[in-house]
C-alpha cells in the first residue's frame, strides 16, 4: 500500500501548518492547561475549512477524505496539542454520525453551528454500569405521544460540560438490537449535570442525568437495530483518537530533541566560561570572580544536562547499565563540593557590588 501524499494533500498540509503556526503556536501551553473548550480556535478552524473535512459539501463540509482529516489533526497537534481536540470534535467524533445518518432538519439545527465552530456535540455511550461492555447500557427511550421519554445516566462524556447537544445511545428495547440513538439538547427539561470533575488530562466532565426528558421523534438518529451503524461511525472517532496519540507522542519527542539541543548550547556556554577563567589566570591562578561564575554555571548545567539525559533514556538511564546515572550522582555532589553554588553566588555578588558581605549571622547579644 502506498502512503505517499498526493500533491493536493501536501498542499493541504502546508496550508494547515501555516495556519497552525500563525494562529495556534502562541498560547499552546496555556490552552493545554485551560479547562474551557477553545472556542476561539474552533471559529478560526471553521473559517480555515478545518471542520467537517470529510463531510459532504452539500451538508456544509469540505468533501475531503479521512486521510485529509488525519493530516489536519497531526499538523495541528504538532503545533498545539490541545487544538487537535477541536479537529477531533469537528471531524472524527459524533459529528460524523450526525452527518451520515441525521435528517436534513437535524443537520440544519445542529450540524450548521458545529461546522461554524459555534457548538460542540458529545457522544453519550458510557454509563456507570456499561463501559467496555457498552451494550449493557440501561438508558431507555420509551414512546410517549409524538416522541420519547428518556431516562438514564451517562459518565465520562468528553465535552459534556460544553456541549449543546448529546448523541445519546439509548435502549428502545431489549438486547443489542434494541439499541439506537437520538439527539438530546443539553438545555432540554430533565437534563441535569452532576458535579464537575476532571480527567487526568485536565479536561472537564460531569455525569449527565436524563430524568424523564422528552425528545421529539424527529430527533431520533437511529432506531432499534442501529447499533452496528453507530459503531461503524465510532470507528472514525477511534482514528482521530489514534492520530492524536501518535501526534502527541511525536510532539513530546520533538520537544525532548529540541531540549537536548538547547542544553548543548548551555554546555557550550559553560565551556566558554570555563576556558575564560582558566586562560585569564594570572600565573596559573584564575580570578575569584571568573572562577565563581564558571563553577556555578558548570555545576548547574552539568547536573541539569545529565539529569535530562537520564530522563530521555527512560528506565535504562536509571540503571547502572550505563554511566548516565553515575554522571548525575557525581555532578550533584559537585554542586556542594569545592564551594557550593550558593557560596559561589555570594562571591559573584561581592564582585558585582564591589564590597564584601558578611557570611556570618549577627553575633547573639
Ligand atoms: C479521556 C476519556 C474520555 C472519554 N470520553 C467518552 C465519551 O465522550 N463518551 C463516552 O460515552 N465515554 C467516554 N469515555 C468512557 C470510555 O469509553 C470508557 O471509560 C471505556 O469504555 C472503559 O469503560 P470503563 O471505564 O467502564 O471501564 P471498564 O469497562 O470497567 O474496564 C475496566 C478495565 O477492565 C478492562 N476490561 C474490561 N472488559 C474487559 C475484557 N472483556 N477483557 C479484558 N479487559 C477488559 C478494561 O480494558 C479496563 O482496563 C471516556 C473515557 C476517557 C478516559
């Protein structure tokens, strides 16, 4: 199989990269630690054509392929990992199920704002008693007039605290064949959220309770027997999930590589300070100030670089199979031995301010 990108895909990747560098590079760190959904990013992406990449043009999407969407998520993640979640939400998640199986009316009401980056949709599958075994789900949809009464609860729902609508997996009847889905507006009467919690990633979620929620019949996406179709749509979500895992792994790898290169510069700086102190020595005795600067800097840098190297090497770095852990231990000692870094900083301060500072506490009176 040939995985080379077409010239059009290369072009698309370049434009996504330029977009990410221009709009997402700044603030990437803050975004990663913020609990809120990055709405500003969603709107920018909508304008750039990064939402609904695989959705038909007739439905307001871009009419592209799944690979195009993967290119988008990888490219965005390489600049701003958190923003990749917006690509996920706008291309890989329940939005695809809605675009695939939704009625024109449902698309008009919900798909349009999703593609405009003004709304987000969650998928409510998991329940307190149905996780991996999702077909054990207990949320029911019972016919009532021209709609259904929905009762049950969903947990761990991504974007649950931000979503305007939930694609809820429900049970119309017993067994796997009884499972289907419908759209529940989060503002509907009877929809209640439990206390807000956080995933380890920092993303917020809250348990969702459906308490006799009336859902009109025209909000049904898939009736009984729709489970297989839904899971087919969910596989798209899994591609986005896998793409983000890989992209964030690559992001961390690049960060470590750049970190190591930056540390090399610090080593080079220490080298110059050391050579300066040694070369300027009068009859072989280096000056107090230059020696203090060189030692404090080299002690700290040597330790930091060795410690980072240990981390980069993982478990092996922490064993005695290699000399890295030895370097860490030795460097740590030199931060104390031969004039600790603190004492050297005192020496440097004396040179800067051209006076001596007493290193003794005032005599006890
Ligand atoms: C970050 C995050 C986001 C999520 N977003 C959503 C969302 O948007 N919508 C949604 O509906 N759900 C969401 N979930 C829930 C997720 O789908 C479930 O957590 C998942 O399906 C596992 O279910 P569980 O937590 O009940 O664990 P369990 O199913 O109880 O599993 C516990 C452990 O047992 C293992 N296990 C279970 N069954 C088997 C088996 N048969 N063989 C071997 N091992 C097994 C599991 O692998 C796991 O390690 C999210 C979860 C996380 C962590």
